């Protein structure tokens, strides 16, 4: 089965292509970019000025058109939060994950854009959340995609691939 990527709102085509190719390479599964869903206005919390990640996941989970996919990754350019966190780069539940690209841009921190770094961050966080969909927990190996990111510094310490142990666990889960 394939992995589906759902842009929620407007996401640059280059970002979607980089995610599609990178996810395919890491998981060895067909990965497709699906038609864009609308912006996640339903998840907006006006008091926080952020979007509830769990609400985006719930909406993607309920969409029948995505049920044929093994995993579904929503990609949003909106600042996400979780009930127990001031912000999240992404979140996963079951076979659905969501990643925000907002805080992955250098401009969010008042710095000059670096497209290569931005795309690495986006892929790293996408792989991380899809790893959770495969049942992986957080890893203590800093370069591993499953390392917990409490800040952009943590995201930059890791990469878009799994450590040996996490890769072994993923391979075992995907075995025929």
C-alpha cells in the first residue's frame, strides 16, 4: 500500500516533491501527493493563534478518500500545538500524521531563508511522525529521525533517517 501526502492549504510544490521522494526512499513504499485539502480553519484556536494538531489528524482520519492508503501525512503551513505543548512540529495518531512547516523556516526565527536546511527539516519531521505511525517511540540517538525535538536545535541535530536500531524495528514491521 502507498503513503499519501495531503497538503492542507497551499504548500509549495517543491516541498511536496522533496517530501514525496524522501519518504519513498526511507520507507521503500510508493508515496503520492494527493489533492490539497482546504486550510485547517476548523482547528484554529483564536486565543492561542495556533492550530490544534489533533483536530487536523481527526479530520484527515475521517476522510474516506484517504482510507486506501497505508499511512497519511498532512502537511500544513500553520503553527500547530498539542494539548500538553506550546507548539509541535508534528503529531501522529494511528495511521495519520500531520507536520507543520511554519517553524521549520529560518524566517520564523528572524533569519535569512536557507531552502536546503528547510527541506531537510521538513523531511526529518515527516519521517519522525511517520515513524510514530509505524509504532516507533522516541529514540535517544541524536542523529536518528526519532529523536525528540523540543526545539529547532533538536531538529537540526537529527536527520531524515533512522538509527540502526530504529531502522531494524521498521524493517521488522514491514516484513512480508
